[in-house]
């Protein structure tokens, strides 16, 4: 039986080392921005997105060094998005992963630039020959990550989310928003292995379907944690959405309905992996994990 | 005799069409962020950076479609940097290219996200097969632009610039700052043609030397405009650096000294192009243009 908690912890440790490597400040012209980038990126987080890259890569026998670099690039994008999302003009959060957010620990200008630096570094990491010997794969990774992170992906979702503060979204709209805001990066995580492994189209679309379902389950769990979790468990402010009167899966479905929906999505996500052998077992367990987590 | 004003205007018109194409909002999930990205990118600017890409590409017979896409990607990076640089937490500027800045015309959150969207789109444009049939060249362009734009390039320079508000830099420090803040993107502009044309190393380093000198001349001219130009001419606030007590080439060298230095740099820049034939004539004229411009 695959041991997910151990696998997650092992992967997180390896990702941490890779992030530390790509964020090495040796010979850098300026230290403060590296301090801010390292402060927000290192030493925390579940590293779920890089884990998805590594597990999707495992299905196609992709070398671990390639998977780790692609996973680190994805995590850099995730981290930049948190830094910018926490800014006063955006969500105005003071706490992230149990620590002061970057603009509180440093200042707002540093947070803006550190986010820009992390975003740019992600593409530098992917385009570097160290990520994969095949330049076609490197270019395909850059293209896929840019699409997932950009205005037709995560950034577009964040914009819709901001606008949702002034109008109430229905279930279809919330689902679309989350598919972009959270789902797009999770989708890249699951497709990255297929890209690096030059997988058949049917495998790539199975992983895409798994990712879409997983992303939605992940977000419903996030909404449940916002209602039921504590600051101690989640390392960030809770109850924000409810207090802001924002529509969420929980406000639209109720706690019981949201929990039921999340559970159905877990089963669906697992069913999308039916064509894969035991090498997909950790991905199967991950679907359950994202709805059962406490942070 | 090459006609630089006409060549610049023609190139700007072609770049405008390409930018309009890559910023097409068809089927986009969210319109406001596209509105902001198009507002800040289209309809203005000298398009000097894309022009450098196109002229360096000309030296190696690179197809114009490739040069235009690489030039557009570079301009997207330049535009994002202006949007973030103008934010209240950064330079806090209200006016850019004669129009209200993005955070004044829209709002601060939209400006942060629009900048993130432009930055991400630049890499999407470069990685797309439409930019060049050779994936190795696409990956090399991504790598070079990410390095030029990131923490060891432009973003690092912006961070040093912010810190310069609290300490006075000397001439060597100002030169280093500007090499990163302004010079790195100009450097990519001049090297992009060599990358796409798989130029010999000696040609690439000649273009790099030209770019370094040109970038410095460009910045000295900017500092002179900040002292001598008008809001009407430059389309942005003037006298800001002097009022903020920031060290500039003008404060360190005086107006006459700065003008003399810029003129020497023009001659040096032209000398770096000695090995190229008449196809480099527009680049030669560009060196003079950047110090004589009034905006």
C-alpha cells in the first residue's frame, strides 16, 4: 500500500532543496529581493503542486531531476501569486503559512518586486537546459505554464475573484472562477509529466480530467476550512469569505452539501485514472487527501 | 542614406499590429484585465526595444514574423514594468505616455494583475511555435528574456533603485543600477536577433557591447530629459529625481558633463558595430537618436 504522507513529506524535502538551489543568491546584484523571495518560498507549504508534477512524471518514467525542476517552477508561480494576492490592494492579508506576509515583513514595493522576480524565475528555470535535454519539451513546458498562469488561467481567475466582491456569483460562475484561479496550476501540475514523457493524447487528457476534478475538490475543501478551520491549523486568516459576504461553495451548497460534493469529486477524480497501473496509486490517494486535509 | 524616423515609425506600426494580435481578448474569461493590458500597451511608445530586435534580426536574415513576435514579447515586459513601477507603493506616478497610469484609470488591484498578465504573456508569446520553428531558439529566447527581466536584470535594478531613495549612490553604483534597470532589456533587444539567427559568438558579443553602451547613453538622455524636458514632451512627470534628491548622471556629472558623456557613448556604440555592413546603419543611427530624442 502506497504511503501518501511519507511520499508527500519526501517530495516536499526534495522540492525544498531544488527551490533553495534555484533561489541561490550568489553573486546577485541585490540581496533584499532575494531575502524576500526566499522568505516566502522556502520552509513551508505542502508542495502539493510539485508533488503532482513528480507523480505525473512517474507514470511516464521521466527523470526525477526534470520533474523536480518543473515542479519547482510551478511552486515559484504559486508562491508569487500568494505574495501579490496578499497585497493591501488585493486581499490585504497579514498572515500566510503562519508567518507575516511579505509586505508586512518587508514592505509593499519589495513584495511587488519579489512576486515579479519569482514569476520571471519560473520561466528561467523551465527554459534552462538543466530541466530537460529536449528543447521542444522545455518550450512546451513554458507555453503550458504561461497559459495556466496567465490571463486565461490563474490571473484571469484572480480578476474575476476581485470582481466577485461587488456581485454575487452563482454555482456555475464560482465553478468557472475556481477552475481558473486554482484549477489551472493544478492542471499544469498533472499535465507536466505527460509533456515531459511525451505521453499519448489519451493519457494527457485523462490526467487533465483528473486535475480538473481534483482542483474543484481542493477548492471546496478550502472553502470548508475557511468556515471550519482555525488560524492555528491553516496558518492564515479564516472566515474571511463569509465575513466579506462572498459566495463560496459552502455558502451555496451548505456545509453538508459541500462535503458531499467534495466526496463525489474524489470518486470521479480516481475514476479518471482507471487506465493507469499501480504507479498512479499516490495520485489516487491524493484525491482523498485534498478533501481530508486540515490545512 | 537610411531614414531612421521613417524606419522607427514603420516598425512601431507593425509592432502595434502584433501587440494587438497577441492581446486579442476573444473568448477570454474576463474583460477588465484585458482592457487594462490593452490600455497600457497599445497606442503609444516609441517601441524602441522591438525596433532593436527587428534591426538585430535583420543582420542575420531572420524572418520578420519571428522578429516581430520576439519584439512584441520584449515590449510586453517593458510595459508590465512601467505598470508596476508606477504603482503607489513604487514610484507613485499618475501620468504615463500622456495618459493616466493604469492604477489611476482602473484601480490598484487591476494594475497589479494586468502587470502580472503582461509579464506572463511575454513568455507565452516566445514559447509559441509561431515565433520560430526551431524549439531550441524558442527556449533560448525565453531563457535570455527571463534573465534580462528578472532579479539579476531589470527587477534587481528596480530594487536597487528603490533602495537608492535612502542612500546616495556614486557614479559606479548608478552605472551598475542602470545597466540592470534599463540596460538588461535593451541588451535582450540587441541579442535576440543573434539568438534567432544563430549568429557567431563574436557577432553576439559585438551586439552585446553595442547594447551596453546604448543603454547607458539612453539612461543619461533620460536623466537630461527629467531636468530639461517638459510634461508635454515626455508625457510623464519631470523633475522627479531632482526633487526627490536622488543621484542621477546629471546630478553627478552636471548637464554639460552628462551631455558630453552621452555623446562619447554614442561614438563607442557605433564603433562596436564596425564588423557589420550597411544592414547595421539603422542601429548606428539609433545610437545618436537615443541621446537626441525629446521624449
